[in-house]
């Protein structure tokens, strides 16, 4: 169990629940919901693996696009679903009650209060108020960080180094500039490599992306483009369209390695992607990997599933990006139906207990180690850790250096062979 990561990782679900509940106002037809109060259970009954087991049946309904599941920071669960599967949801809730049947929270009247049901379509206002009360403790806790002196200093330091956050007016100027700018000089490529225990290295594919720092200096110096999360997401969707146009241009040189590009779900479902796919031509999708961020995928699982199925149906591979190693048990990666998973290297895990490492190894073993990439690796320590938990694919500045050293070594060997042949 990765107790240290739970609060931070799951509180993101509180934000997602609030956002989803607000957007649900436009899609009320046939919607119901249930709030399962796992927070009332004894502490020993609401550990990570208990919660995961409890919601496993509901996750199958998520996979069939019949509902949305939220596991909150308190361990409470909210499931919003379609009327058509109400009977299945009733059975799942009964199974959860049975699973924790010996807990004091389920004795007497507590058994009925354990689950609260909502007819969202007929009482949306009541549902929204209840969801706000549920989610706001974690959101308020996160917001209270604004008054923490350490966080205030961190924001000041970021502002000094990155500039003031992007504003809506500035976003409009940036997008106007992007319409005219040549982004080819801002495209960076970073390989994903297979690395052996002996540090033998082999490039497998490379990721193409826009250098945000270079973009800032080009179009809006002194501004933190990522300072406002919502505006930055809007900006990334604009960049998606430009990158698609650039990478599929007729004069674009054919890459020797398969190419990966990071896109928003909305971009994959847009007409711009249809145009990109058409320009690739027959079989072109087989050499392209589409990376989708975990937060973007979780924000709307139905849209993500639609995007994933369309991509895989055309021959693209789908990579789930931005998954933290410490969050892995909180995300049923295997149920996301992707071809590759990119886990973020976290040096702090070196100090974690062996049971943390064992659980990560177990989760990776349930996927396919050949489909897992450890990213943001800066040196040998990250590589060794990856090997220790069953990972053989790596990405990061440390891998870039290792590959450059390997190329220099091979060049020197070839040069030495030429010199020997001449003597």
C-alpha cells in the first residue's frame, strides 16, 4: 500500500467530481448516482487494496461506458450511471455491503445509510449540492495551501523564474502568433530506449513535442505559459493542431523510428485529426503512437474510450502518459485498454519501504512489462530502479546522455577499425 501518495492522488478525483457534476447539467437524461460511504468503515477496512476490491465491479461498468466512477480523498465512492444498468449497480452495492458486513458501520441503521441514492435527472440541484459538500473538504484543503508560507515562497520563486501567469488576452495573442509562426525550430525529439542491465541501449521510438520554454521566448517572453492550468490546456489544443499539420506536411522527412506525439482527447476526436490521418496515407498509422495524459483521460472516460477505440481501430498505438509510480495502485491501468503506459520516475521512491516496491512490481506484472516506459530518468539510479521492478524501456535526459555516449563509443570503434585497415 502506498499510503504516502493516496491523499494527493485521490484528491484530484474530488476536483474531477466537481467538474463532472457541473457539466452533467447538460446531460441529465436517464442519469442516476450512488454515494457509497466507505469513509465510515474502520481504518483497517478502508486501506488501498480494500477500496480497490470494493469498486472493481463498478469499474467494469466504467469500461462499458455505462458510468463514471470517483474515489474521493476520504475513501468515499461516487458512481454516476445510466438507468439501464440500475439493477447491476444495486447488485454491486449489495456485494460491497457483504464484503464489509462485519464492520460496525454496517450494523443496524448504518446498513441503510451506507449508500445514498440520487435520481440525478429529477433532482439535479440536490445532487449538485451533495457533491459540492462531498468534494469541497479536499478542494478547500488544497486551496488552503495558498496561505502556506512555503507554498507562497514556491509561487514567488516560480514567478521570478518563469514570469507572470498567462492571461486570456495574452492567450489570444499567442494563438494569433501561432497561426503565422513556423514551429519547426521548436520541435524537439526524445527517444524511448530499451536499456539492458549492462547498459546496452537500443532506441525503440521517439517522441516529438513542442519546447514550451522556446515557445515562450519566441512569442511571449516573461510569461509563464503553464501558470494557468485551464488556459494552458486551451493552448495545448492549439499546439496540437499545429503539430499535426507540421508532422504530416508533404515535405516532412520520413523518420527512421516510430513517432510518438502527445495529444489531448479533444484533438483526437476533432476534424484536424481526421485530416492528419488522411495525410498519413495507407499504413501510416502503424508507425505512430498517440500519447494521452492520464488527467485528460480521467476527466471524461467516455470520450477517452471513444478516442482510444478510434485510434486503435486505425492502427495507431495508444500510450497513457503522466502516470506516477506512486499512483499506480490508484489507477487500474490494465482496464484503460492502452498499448503502452508511461510511468514517471520519482527519486523519492528509493526511500520507500519494500512493500511499496512489491506492490508496484505486482501492478506492472499485471500489465505487460514490455509495454511500460519509465520516463524522466536522469541517471543510473532510475535505470536500476526500473530494472528492479521489471521495466526495460526508459526515457529522459539520462537516457539521452547514455545514447550519446553509446554513439560516440561506436564511432570511435569504427574509426579504430578504419585506422587498423590503413596500417
